[in-house]
C-alpha cells in the first residue's frame, strides 16, 4: 500500500481549514452546500435504500449499515446518516474541521466517529463500509484515480459508492467560479480550480478503472427563480452525482 497521504493536495486542504468554523452557518461561506444539501440527501438516501432494500419511512432505515463520509467537513451529511440509524465514520484531511463536527454532533445528541485522516489511511488499515459518500471531494485531490481506488478498497463487496463533483465546460466556469465566487460571493475566491473539474464521462471512466461499476448519474440543477436545487436525469452541465457498486 502506498503512503497514506498520496492524493492529498495541501493547498486545497488549507482552503477548507481556513473556513472550518463556518460549516454550520447557513448564510456563511458554505451557504451553497446548505442549499444543496436537501437535494443531495434525497439522492443519497434513495440510492442506499434501493441497494440495501430499506424502507425510508421506517424509524431507523439504515440501522446495521456502516457509512463513510469522506471529506466530511463539519458533518452536513454525516449527521443525517446517523439520524437514519447508520454507524457513521466522518473523515477529513483538514484537521480543523474535526472538532467543529464533533462539537455539533454532541450538541445534536448524535454519536459519530469523526477522524482526521484520509481515504488511503483508512484503506490501509483495512476499514470496510457498506456505503462511501464521496461528495465534492474528487475535484480537490491531486490524483483522482488513486483516490477513487482507495474509496473502492473501503467498500465491502456489494457496497455502494456515491460521488458528486463539477463538470468541466464553459457553463461550469461561469456558474461555479464566476457566479459562486465572484458575483454571489458564496465561496471565497479560489475555492475551485476549473482545470480540476471532471466531466461525467471522465468520472465514469475513472470509477471503472478504480474497480467499481457505475449504475447511475444525475445532475444537480439550481433554479434561480425558486432559489432551490433539484435532480435532473439530463442536465449534468454543472453539478452532478454518480452511484456505483463494488462487485459482490
């Protein structure tokens, strides 16, 4: 196994370290994620429920499932997974994010195993999960294929990997960088690098090379009139999400 920190980009980690204390401010630097969260949670929960034949109307539908939220930040996804009954490990390479997430989970009465670590380190330790949530991380690592391979190694056979990122085209540059960072000022300037964005076809190929089988992809589409996000079967032009399985 390679050294644990192979895909970590120190500059990318530093950006999120600087914003750590604002994770739970819905009007702060992570406002876009707070706005997107209901839509991406809808996708995540429906995919996991379908794969493991769970009823989302049950009291704890994900009870017995072990879920990894890699790049967990302040815990915006880890907490809902824990509320659904899953055993959750939240991991982040930005050390300052972990105490923020831990304190908020304690205040919310939730038991979540937050760790300052990497996908490679977890894989090297032999950790295994039923589901790996890999949301808005792959565009920030130095080696996407090595990173996705580590995510594949972290899955149990038959496990599900859910990965979202940003497409690379003129529209994504206009919306995700010019719009979000310069016009709306939702994110600090320089949060994203357009050259690191990945097209859906490129991501599918990387996922397959990593040893996973892609089974679905959807777009996250922002409506400026209703000021809300929705899932789209066809519009993957900016934000999008994929689901893939590890062969049983």
